[in-house]
C-alpha cells in the first residue's frame, strides 16, 4: 500500500496539468475535487489560482457529476455584461473540467442542448475504474464508526477505533458503475492516465429487467416502499446535470402541479416526472442515488427509461456531440404521419430513427 | 430531583408500564417511512414487550417532527357547492394524550429547548411540548461527526429531557428531571442511586471529553461584527460547491423554517404548515419577482449565519447542537465544523 496507487498517479498528473493550464492562461478555472472532511467523501472544487492546484485529488469516491457545475463556472469567468445588451463578441475564457465516461457524456448533452459552448471547454479525460458507494461500505460495518479508509488499486482498508478490515474494492463499487459499458470519456482534450477499455457488459439492464419481470402489484409495492422515505430535499434533482429549469415543475406556484409536503402521491409524482424529464438524456452517472440522504434507489426509474430509449431509438445518451437528441428531434417527414395516424408507439418510434438528412430535422429548444 | 438506580429488567418493566397509558416511540433503524406513518418519520411505535435497540450516536432522525410535523394541518375546510360547512375553517381535533419518546440523545434534547425559543408563542408547537415526554440516554460513544461539546453541549448532559438514563456497568442511573418525568416513574419501586454511582456520573460530567474549551472560543462569533463574517471570502467556495438541496435543513434538529398553503382536493381543503428550506430559491422569492437571496452563495451563507449569528443575536445561544447529521449527509461534504473554524480564524485575525 506504500506504492503510489493508480489514483495517486492520476492525482499528480491532474495537479500538473491544472498548474500548466492556469499558468499559461489557457483556462480561467478548472473543475475538480478536493479531499473531503470525512472518510469516503470529496468536495467539488473550482480552482482559479495556482496555489489551489495542490488541493486537487482523484480517488475512488468521486461520485458527483462535475458537469453539473460547468454552465455556472463558465458564466462566472465571462466578461460581465448587462443582460439587456448583446453577448460580448470577443472570445470568452475557457474552463477545464475533469470527466469520466458518464460525465463526458453529460458534457456532450450540454453541448447538444446549447448550454455549453464546446470551444470554451477543455475536457480532461480520466477513465473511470468505477466509483465506490459509501453506503455500501457503511452497510458492511453496521453500528461502526468508520474513521479512515485507505485506498489501494483493488482493495480498501477500512479503519475504525477498534477494527481494521480489508475489503475488495469492486464489491463495493456503485451499481451503475458495475453495469457501465462506457467507463472511458467520449470527449477528451487532455488525457490523464491510461484509457479504460469498453466493458463487455452482458447485463447493463439486469436490475431493471428483474423489476420488469415482477407483477404490476409487486412493482407498485416496490415503488411505494422505495419512495416512502423521501424527504423532498431535492438533492437528486439539484445534483443532476440534466436538471436546469429556472423553475422546476415542483416549485411552480401557478399552476401548482404538486403538493408541498410529504403526501405519497406528490412524492411519487415528483420522482416519476423527474425521471421522464431525463429520458434520452440520462447517462446513468448515479449521482442522484449517491447523494440521497435516505438511500432511495431512484436510479431505477431513469435506468428503465434509458432501456426504453435504447430499445425504441437505438440511442445511448451523450455518445456523439453531432447526434440529434432522441426526444427533442424529429424528421419533418414524420410530422404528417404523427398527425394522420396515432399508431402504436414502437411503430412511431421507428420512424423517428435519427435522420441522416441534417436539413430535414427540426429541433425543439 | 431524584436519581435512581435501575436494572435493564426494571427498565423493560417501566417501559411496559408506560405502554399501558401512553404511546411509546423508539428510533427506527431500518429505512424510516415518511409517508403513511402515525408518528414522526424515523421513529416507530412499539407495543408491550416489543424489542428495540438504541443506535450508537445520534438517532437516524431527530425528534423535530414530533413537535414540528411535516406537514402540520392547521385548518380544514369544505368548498363543495352544497356543503353545509362551505367556507368555514375548522381546527382539526388535537390529541392531548401524553406520548413518550424513548432513546433521545442529549443533542436532540438540547435542540427542543432551542426550538422553543422561536416557537414560544406558537400554540401548536408548545402543545406538543406539553404532551411529549423525552426519555433520553446519555452517550458513551462519540462518533467522528459528533461535536456537541464544541457547541457547548455534552454527551452527558440531560437538559431538555424528562428522564435521563446513564449506562453504568450493571444498569442505568435514572434521573428524574421534570414533572412529566415524575409522572412516568410515579408508583414505581426504585432503588435510590448510591453515593458512588452518583460520583461516577459527576465524574463523567466533569471529566475529559465532557466539555470543550472550543465552545468559549466560539463565543467570539457573537461579538464579531456581522459584516466581518458576511464578507468572509470562504462563502465563495462554499456557495460554489453547494447544490442548494434541502438535505441539511430537513435533517437538522434545529432548522425550523416553514411555509403555509391551502391544499384543496375535490372540494375538501386543508391549510397546512410545511417545512421550507432557506437553501431553496423560492424561500426568499418576493411577489415582485425580486429575490434578495437570488444566488447560491447568498443562500449557503444565510444558513450558517442564521445558526451562528442571527439566531444568537435574537435569542442568545447558537442554533446548532453539534449532532453532525448534516456533515454525514451533505452531498458535497460541506462540514459546519470547517465553517466554524474558518469564521473563528477570521475573527482572530482582527
């Protein structure tokens, strides 16, 4: 364990690259992680000066999706201008961001949805070896206070006041990482560490399929039990790079779609609608599930929709910046069809297969 | 007030005694359902003889919801066309039965006293204080997220409790601390605590780790000019990392902000008071559209300055008991202890 681990080496490289990027002025800010105050935690950190580069870390507990911060950090380094005036024309400062497979796919979606200007982003790609679920580790040590966790390449050494135990790292890697097929970034400007090969994953939707096989009563029982503990803190929504409506539907007052307290119907509706808003856009980064203070597995809903979008449109979100978004793009040829005939969904969906004729496509903002 | 020595078997008998007259609640260890329970989320009612265990450290959920339910129904009304009561606001029936909350930690007991300060004129909150008896256990284990001593509390304190149980080798020292506590032990044959047992308790309360000099250091924040804390550069970094979810405020035993609203479903209405969070942009949104705390940084800063400056300015003590729940559950690891250290360092630089 005294040897530098893979992640130690990646940390060194990230710091070196951050210093270079900031020193040369290539970027005005870099979005990364700093060490957390508790074992198995990290803090998102926006580095704007050379001294802060030394605070950057990379480890197996980086469970947030840094793309969430990208639009805000980009606007923070823009030349200030009056919102009534046109945007300044001069080139704006760039922002560097660390990205694994799923985070890079979210950056692709941000580019597709015109939230982020590709020219202003420097993607520092890091292949993900799978991030560890703090909840899974804690569950192995019930009623124990974990004081430190040392990370090796394939094992974690967990220390408490009266115990030290070595556990297999992969066994506590998050479910979404274990079933991930694209751990390597799809968009890379600067590569850190070795590329991680695509995983030949035979069962990417195994958990969803297990749920699908149950009867509707059983699925309803699962749904009501799973979401019954929600406290409506909206950590899942706020941590998600896909959720950026200026006013979320749960916060709308006119009309008010949802009650404000803990009614089971309201809570269930929030989760279902949130998931649908992510359909065709979710990269299964797992941030929602990782941050939930109540340990709710809301990722099953988005994962189910990822499966549907793959089956209906043959698309995995965020794989290509040039590809159209499956649910906000349709070829003009399909308009007549949609109006004329409300055919069963799969048939309609086949027509909406991405069109090769770019000029035939309409886009909804 | 009297202190007794009670064995685990006698304690079980006492709990069964209470269950004949009162609802008794204990911490739920599995995932606490927030919906469709008859009590505060994170707690469960136990029947006579039902086993229960006390988790190490603070209970998963604080006792806040016993006093400040999410939501609280203030009024009910009917809007159906031909309803004889149409448009008349009625108060829902209130229970006056005593309820016993068993397994409360000293930090949570202190939080109830703190929350009574802003709610002192609130009849709903105070009525629940009247009918809720807190039976607590002093702590023998300090978790890595615990910092009650830094906030002026102690793992051995019993302020706010009606009965306090302190574990000894072969039983518990039972302190009766209020009239409600006396009611709970009335008629029980208990053995008074011996001098040596009392000495053990006194030692614990004065011994190492029972208090922290840091709490006196924190007092400088109360004297420090608000602008000095308000303009601290650290808010930039904290505000940038914060995702403005409401996790910290909802799990916090001393966050007590609420909003009110009428909900009407098919002509039947209820006026509810429900939890709000200063982390949410809508919290401070004005009707005009202006938001005085429109930025993340401003909202993050508000949460901490409310606990450490505005609340003490108005009521005296800090609005934090050091239970550490927010530290453990913050999605981006914002650690209030680090915020405190940074603020204290800033005042020391003056």
